[in-house]
C-alpha cells in the first residue's frame, strides 16, 4: 500500500485488489486453485501471469509475483481483503450496513448516512451497503463497525414476548 501511495497508484491498485478479492469470493474454482497444495507455486505463478498480465497495475502484478515466489499464493485472498480494509482506514471510509424490509429510496439513504455520521464523525465518509429482509416486518437494523442499532419491528416484538414470559 505504501508503494502504491508513493507511486500515486493507490486507486488503481485498490481496483486490482477489489477484483482479486471478488474473484476469490465469487469464483470458487479460482479460490480452490490458489489454496491447492498439489499444484506447485511455479505453476500457479505461470497461470496467474496469464490471467493478470497487462490487466492490472504493474505494482500489483509484481506483488503477486513475489507472493507466489514465496509460495504464499494461498493467502492472496486474505491479503487483498486486508488491503481493502487498510485502504478504507487510509481514506477514512466506514462501511455502514443497513437492513430494512423494503428497498430504500434516495431520501431514506441520505437519512441513514446522516444517522451513521453521528456515530462515526463528520470527517469520515459513509459507504452505505443496503440489504433487505422481509422478516423485519418494518424498521431497520444499522451496523456501523462492531456496533448495531436494531430498531426493527421484529426485535420489538421479541422484547414484548420476553417481558410477557417473565411476568
């Protein structure tokens, strides 16, 4: 990451790492290929070269070569994931997950972003990840880092049920 900042290629390297991370998560055969102990590292290096050469930044490509030379290609998904975490910290971006029973419109998204800003501070940017869950009935669940605000109808019904059982 430091080298990509120094070379003013941080955004390009971030895109490469997003692509690698996404490939590992979505393409099971690629992920299994990286973790396969039977395939030698030099073979993996040749295959990765064919996949990525001239498609990603030179810094990223050289990094992948070093990782495979050291026989650490099995941790490439973890490296890409951690790079993205460090990128968000560097850029002061907080991923905020909101779960509702309906799809949010633009004004509702803005309200959730404003609510999240109260918790994380104005100097951080909010990256809103939207999920829908019909089981919530209504309301929302907002996850900011390791904090969770549960203001859903289903959680309130569970609370009422607990009180009735205890009484």
